[in-house]
């Protein structure tokens, strides 16, 4: 089960630097597009749903964990009112945060992942350029991903706790569908989580929506992903830099990063004096040259806002958490291997046999 590590990024990095500095990727796209099989064509983008789910991707950035647990935080208003938190998981060492709960509309289990807070956003983004495809995805010999993205989900307490909470939710609320959401690095984790759940429980049960996520794997991985998680929407915004990273080089075959489908590109269209907010549903290749790849992606500001909703920490640039001491009736707090777990329900209830 341990992923095999490979190193083959020197060539990629060098050619990468040259190309990255030259032109929008669209220029070179035409004949190099990879032919891939797609099974997601029956799944449609729902703008109303996206406007709701982005609020969960924003709320998961809340550092006051008590107000998040009781769903009384400032970002816990609006479309997400009535959300019932099941569990918040905070990996303090790696600065990761996720939660699982049950939403009233759409009636479903929501799993949300926060983006990175480790350094400033721009440091993290700079590092993205150099990420290597250095791990073979287990069971998929040609599918390569980045070790850091992969292990942030698979090799932390997050996965264990999320799967446990999903089983608990199903036992308590019935077999609800699952919406997995995440922004930025959280979008990468959300992708691995959705893939994990789809493989485990069937792809009909899982929908994924990410906002401004980076590429996470090579073309073989993208094809495998689209097959396994056909109900996927990957939202990009104007000139957001992160969806452009790590770079895509069409001529590198399997040695390049490649997005999975289906992208929805939010951008403004100007006709005469009229500016229209345009939500373009892109093609099924994952690398539609007419969507975000048609522009130079250099904006950090565009990365931090989707659908007018703020997507960054409420305490900027830090990795701090606040846990109130007042009301123990609000839930359980336990610590496991440097991970803080806040649960609305007694922890022992979680030790269920799998469903
Ligand atoms: C889109 O999502 C909203 C919110 O969940 C839902 O009420 C609506 O029925 C959905 N529309 C379609 C066409 O599925
Ligand atoms: C998982 O984490 C442990 C401890 O942090 C580390 O020793 C191990 O190499 C990691 N495994 C993978 C596959 O990343
Ligand atoms: C939305 O954007 C797409 C792609 O950029 C463009 O083809 C389309 O005409 C735009 N729609 C409107 C209503 O401006």
C-alpha cells in the first residue's frame, strides 16, 4: 500500500521554467491535448448549489473552533444556516483543518477542507511551482501525484476521523449523499477525499466541488479521477494563479500535471458598457484552453474570493486556533497524535463497526 516514490522532475522543472515565463498555456494547446475518456458528461453544474457550498469552504477557515462547532461563527450565517456539525478535525502540526456535518439544503453530509495557512499565501503559491510528481497512486501504476498533497489526506488523522464521522452520520441520519468541498490546498485534499469515498462507497454517493485548487496529478491520474468521481466541479476565478500550478506542459506526456474535469470559470464579460458575471462551463478535457487557461493567471486576490465570498483565514497568515473553555455541554474535545478533535457527540459513539 505504501506509494512508490519516483524522481524525474529535473527535466520538467527546467523546461517548466522556460515555458512558464513565456505565454498563456492556451497558445500551445491544440494538437497536444490528451485524449481522455470521460464519464461525467451526464453531470451538470448547478450555480445555486455552488453559491451554497462555497460558504462551507469559507467557514472552515474559522479559527474560533467553539463558534464553528456550535455553528455560530460569523461565516456560519446565510445559506448554511441550520448546519449540524458532527466533528472538526485540526492537525495542528501540519496546520490542516476539516469538518464533517449535516446540511439542511442540500440535505447531505458536508465535508469541508481548509486551504493552507502555514506561510503567507504567496510563499505557498511560489512553492507550488516546484512540486514534483513523485508518488504512484496506489493501485494505479501510471497515475502519479504529489507526495505532499497525497499524504496530507491519506497519512494524517484527517482521513480516519472523516471516515468515522461519515459512518456515524449515516447511522444517525440515514444514508445521505456526500458533498465534499475545499478551497486551494483544501481543494487538493477534498479531491483525494472524494476519490477515497467514491472508491469505497460508489461514485453515485459523492459530489465534489473545489475552488481555486492546484493541479494534483498527471494525465493518467486525471483520467482515473474523472472515471471514479464523475460528479466533480472545479471552479476557477478570473486570473487566480493557483489553478495554473503546478504547470501543465502538454508535450511532456505523463510527466506533466494535468487537471481533471469539469472546470467552471468565473469571469467578467464586458460587452459595450455592460459587465456581466459569467460562469463558463468548460469542456470535459480538464484543460480547456478557452477557460482559465486563456488568461495569464497571476492574481492572488482572485484566489481569495469566489462568488463574492472570502476564502482565507480570519486571522491572516497564522496557524492559530481558539478553543473556548466555557460550555462542555457543547461537545467533546480530544487530542490524538497532535490532532485536536472536536465532536458534538461523545467520542465513544464513534467507535462503530463499519456500515
Ligand atoms: C440546484 O441546487 C439547488 C440547491 O441544492 C436545488 O434546490 C436545485 O433543485 C438544484 N437544481 C437542479 C436543476 O438540480
Ligand atoms: C506517513 O507519516 C509518517 C509519520 O509522519 C512518516 O514516517 C511516513 O513516511 C509517512 N508515509 C508516507 C507514505 O507519506
Ligand atoms: C461567457 O464567456 C464565454 C467564454 O469566455 C463566452 O464565450 C461567452 O460569450 C460569455 N457569455 C456572455 C453572456 O458574455
